[in-house]
DNA sequence: CTGGATCCACAATGATACTG
DNA sequence: CAGTATCATTGTGGATCCAG
C-alpha cells in the first residue's frame, strides 16, 4: 500500500492534521520524559485552556500516542504518559520546537524587512 | 536572550503557529528542491484552495522562508522557491511527513482499538 | 483534581466572481 | 496565469459553571 500526504483522501492527512497543531506539539514535548498530570500540563503549557487541553489529550490518546492512567487517590490522580509509538515522534517534534527557538530572530528580522518594504 | 515556546508571550510561539499548519508543511515539502509556480502548487497539493494557498505563501514569504519571483512573460509567471532560511527547516518538515506515512497504520489501528472499547 | 457541558465571539474556509 | 474581494458558513477556542 502506498501512502502520500499530497493526496487529499490519504489517511496520512489525518496524522498531519493532528501533528500540525501547535498544542499537540507542545503537549508531546512536555510528556517526553516522565508522565505528567493534567493540571501540571495546564500550568506548564502557558496559555492553553482546560477545554482545549482535554480535547487534545483525548485525541492523542485515541491516536495511540499518549496513555492515560487513573489512580484512585483522593482526589483522583490522572497521569498522562507518552507511548512507545508516541516516542517515535518526539525527536521530530523536539526538532520543531528547537528550530523555532533557534531561528526566531531570523524570522522576526525577515518579517520586519517585509513589512517595511510593503 | 532566552526563548521558550512554553511561555505564551514568547515570539517562538509565532513560529510554531506557522509551522504547526498542515498546509505550510505541505507547501514547504513541495518547494524543497526546485522553484514551483502557483498553479502547479495548487494542482500538486490536493485539496488546497486558491485562497488558502495564496495566504500561506504570503505568510511564508513574510517569514523569510519562501521567496517570490515574478517573470514578465505573457501571461505572467510567478515562481516560489525556498530560501536558505527555509531550507534549514525542510529536513524537519520532511521528517514529519515521513513519520505520517510510516506510522499511519499504527495510528489507525490505535484509533479502532480506542473506538471499540468506547 | 479532573474534567464534561454550555454559551458565545471570533477566526478560518469554501464558493464564487472579478481583475491585471 | 496569478491572484484579490466578498459573502455565507462553519468551526474553534475562551470563559464559565458544574460534577464525580
């Protein structure tokens, strides 16, 4: 079977839709390493709302990239962790955020130059 | 200066917003190699609308990732090409689409398993 | 603590038509 | 060919309140 992201009906487009999401990238980056609890994620990912975070986590879990573990403490504890499949993604994802941090100045400079000439 | 994508006000978030876009990923992937004309891009990126394509190209150009060249032919010819800065991104971007194509089956399987247990 | 449900405002997109 | 302009529609996210 041949897959090609450039074909609209190809299922790989579904994966791209999921990956090509700012929040998903940040969540995967935070989970790479140790399991993290819901509110801890919410605190560490500045600007994400509770609604969006729970949606993203559910999607990532459905895709098999993230696992969800419930502990019957009081109050309940829920830990999210990356799966083996998800771990094959984190290096790529990390490269993305690293690129952003490394090249932001060049991008900002390009934007200013563009805006001046416009 | 320290940058951190996990801080909401950090400019690197702008970069992530741009990169974390399905269409931007596909466009950059297509431009990696030779310059491509507008309608050729539109044809090769299945499902993208003319409006969205022109928007994405303008943003990528503003970010300094893509260059736009106009040739005074009749009718006019416009070629889009990747810039040196953009080229530093393509390997990461290519890794993303490759991951999607390589792991789609595992993802689809995970989704089916998830849906059955739900 | 971990979310689900709701309401609402705004951004994004498709379709269509038109221009240089 | 390579776009821009407009409109109508949808979706997406934020804010808030509530519950197990």
